[in-house]
């Protein structure tokens, strides 16, 4: 049998352990797609909780959480909405309960000596893509998360982004695109393979991650990936939820943490509250 996995379209079921087949798939392509890990009922409750927490950010003018800015934009009707919310697990006890569920523990087997980074980096992130004129976040260009390691003065290590399917995504609905196998590229590939964030163009090597509600995906942060705008099929709006699995030095954040430069750059340009708050009082 070949050392590499062959079928890039294969989807899996999450059990009590990562199987050798799942490990091989991850090693080859840098991602794994698990079907129907969460019930529709759970996802609907998560959506409700997230909407409530987003409104809390607006009502209480929460501009940052654990030092990481909340990025605000506007809906079609002009109402203010957080379009990138870090540390949703701090804002919402229900989301925290879901992401600390023991059923997710097997994911740690994919990377030796890894841990869930719920108190590190940006914790549980909600990206709210709105494809409208005053939106500040319609899509996300090509990038890999290895650049962040360099901003943190760390060497490039494997890391996983765990995503929970709050909304469907596909070729025609928009959502995550990735280039399988690029987690194995060299440092020049990570740095110069594409123009980070600014390049949005489809790539002939990319595949759409076709997610149904309740699916769980993990993708290696070293992969080239992008998020395509939600289309008319999605009423031009989608939220995604992801959080990291990390290895290497443990660097927890708290309310006194300062935002690293790349986060400040990424958060620039959105509407600001006039009455500036130093950090969330949660
Ligand atoms: Fe990313």
C-alpha cells in the first residue's frame, strides 16, 4: 500500500480514537472532515447563543477580549454587528461547554503533545461574513496560519483549526477552500507561495470544504486556505466557528494581554465606538 492516502473526498466518523486511516488522511492532505458530530438541535442552540453574545458586544461596546480586538461591521440594514469575535468561549458558557466536550478529545491524537488552545491565540473565533456594501468582512483571502507563529517569534509548528459547521458551505454557497497537502511545503512556500490575505483568486489546486450543519472539520494551519464570500444561496451571510489545537510553548491570554501586531492590522478599518473601553468586563 502507498504511504499516501488516495481519495481526497473521503469523509469520516469521529469515534473514541483517531483511526490509522484518519491519521494517514491528515498526514497526506492536512485536513479531515467528520460528518454529523453535532445534532441540528445543538447547532441551533449554538447559533442562538452566538447571536446573543454578538449583541452583547454591541450593547456593551466590547471592543476587545483578552486583548484581541472585536472587529465590527454593518449589515445591509446598517445595524452594527461584530464580524470577527475572539474568545466566544469566554463570552458564552454554552459555547464553552460544547468546545470542551470530551467527545472532541480524540482530535488531540492527530498531533503529538498537543492541547486545545481555548485560552491562547484568539480562543474560539466567530467569523461573521456578510456580503453587503458596508460589511467589513465579506471574505478572507489566501493565507496560512504559520505566519502567526513568526509574529509570536515561534518556529513553525503543526497546529489545527477545529471548525464546527454552524452553516452549510459548498462550491456554490461559499465558505472554506483549501489546497490539500500544502501543510508539507517548505518555509519559502509558507512565506511566498501566495500573497497573504490580498490574493482572493481561485486556485486550480483548491477544493471547497462541503460542510453540512453539525459537521466538524480540522485543517492544519500550515495549509493555504481562504474563505469565499457567502452567496445569494446563503442570503449573503454566514458565520463560522473555529478554535486551535496547539503544540509548543503554552502562552495563555487574559484581560491584561496586548494584541499582537498582526491582529491589530487585521482589525483595522471597522466602525469604532466613541466611548472607548479598554477590554471586556466579563
Ligand atoms: Fe486561517
